[in-house]
C-alpha cells in the first residue's frame, strides 16, 4: 500500500515527509489568528492489511516505530443508570480519559512521535491549551524525543505540571491559545523541528481516526450494526471531529461500514465558531469571519479561530453533520450527571459532548445507538470541577 498527503480542495498530492504540512496553493493566503486553508489529509492506495473486526488500523507509519506506551484501545462504556434515567438503552460513552496522559490527544501524539522516530527527527514543538501539550510530553518521554510546548499561562495547573513531570520544555505565553499557536509556528519555522500543531500537521487528524475503528469494533462485538447512529464530539479546533469522520470514511472505503453516522459538533456557547459557520449560508465568502474571542471555562475547546475550521465544516456539510452549543452551566451540570450516574469523571471540555446530547435528545429516536466521546480526565481541571459541585480547592 502507498500513502500520500492529498488536499481535499484542489486534489494536489504530496509525499508524506517532515516539513510538509499544508497544500501550497490553497494555503497561500492564510493569515495569523484565522482558520487554516489547505489542510491536508492522509490517503492510501493499494492493498490494506485490514481485519473486519477493526483491530488492524491502516496508518502511514510502520508499526515498529510506535513508542512503547499503551495508547488507544479505550473502553466503550454501557452506562446502565444513565441509560435507564434518560431512556436511551443504547447509549455508550467512549472513555479516552484512560489514555496514558488522560486525554484523547494521545492518539495524535502517538502517530506524530512514531513518524518522528521513523524519520530520525529528534524534536517536536506544539502549541496547546493543555491536553495536547501534556499528551505530546508523555508520549515524547516514552519515545525519547525532545518536546517543546507553547502554553497559555492561564492553562490549568494540572496540565502544566504534567508537561514538566514528563520532562518537556514549557514556554508560557501571556495570551490566548491562538497566540501560542502562531508563536509555535514561528519557532518551528526558525528551527526546522517537527510541528505537532493541531490541524497544521495532517498526522494529528490521522491519529485520531483510530477511535472510530475502535467504536465500530466494539459495537460489532456486541452484535447488530457496527455504525452508531449518532456520535457527539466535544469540538474546539475541529480536529477530533475531523479525525472521527476520517475513521468512518476509511471504514466505509474498506467495506466494514455501510453508512456514515450523524456526527454532532458539541461546542460551548462562548466558543462556537464551527456551529456558527455551519448555520450560515454555504455560499458565504468566509463563514468564520469575523473572528469572535472565546469566553468559556472549558479550556480545551476554547479557541477564537478554529484552526481546522474549514476542513471540519466541509465534513459536516458533506455528511449532514450537526452542531449544538451549550452554556458553561449546562456543561458543569452534564459533568456532574455523568460522574454521579456512571462513575466516569470527565473534564468540562469533554462533558460538553454529553451536554450537547442532553440538549438535543428529545430530537433523537430513543432506540438509536448513541456514542458520546469523553476525551479528557476530570482530574485535569480540578478548579472548575470543584466549582461545579460548590467546593473549594
């Protein structure tokens, strides 16, 4: 089998190599602080070593280069009390809080680290609101890579401590994630190190598709259809959303699934750029203009301009995806509900997906198969978790 990068807009293809991130002609007009145009995706041709149970996942790096750290294969919970209370007997929770760093972001970091090892690259740099930074630091520690992270000073303390404990170099930014993102790009351009920035590096999307394969395999093992009817995804930059779509696209291409699930982009009201763009007319010159400053305590999905916005929006429109926005109060209520009824403690950014499900569940068939993606541990943001239960820390 052969792998390439391909631009889904103009169709131009590129070799997968260090230093190649975006499509040259489509990204020519990109501006700092705005969504990225020219985001590439990984595509394959030829025979794929794939088992119908979904346990063999096609990825563009040879298996021998992945670091010795147990990323992925996370459980799909069947929360009995939530099912009974909400009247959805086929409600599932995809629990990525049990990844090594406590975050879904380990899936992307795992593939980026494997690529670096395969190509003899020794340093990776990235910007993050916290989870991607602690994730790359954890996986980098296992892989023996130098990790340099650019993190807003307002990021939760637990995530900063993780970065330092894993031995990465932490550079605090006095400003937003968007400023950290642009500063990180400048550093990568000046030094030539590999960038793991969300959306900017196509491997960050590709690594996250593995969750879709796992969902399909888990549902298949339970009998019945392997494609869920609805998947709720906590959404900030739009990369997890894009990765989920890429996974299901591959499964359909491989003949393992017959249909695309309805994917819901769940966003905080104070950081709802993708939801706003989806609601606008498709003919709008720029559905993400003007850029609106984010105002949400759900830090992992708090972005002014979603860097993967155009790509994620294209997938939502192509497959009839939907978006739902929820208030911070609804997020905290959802966090408490999931924790107290299932035993799964997710951070506010993850709980946004469950809040989105709660907000629209009256529109859904109670017999449908619903998967809610919980992508980060509640221990990553104790301050807001304490606020949600009226406690002090």
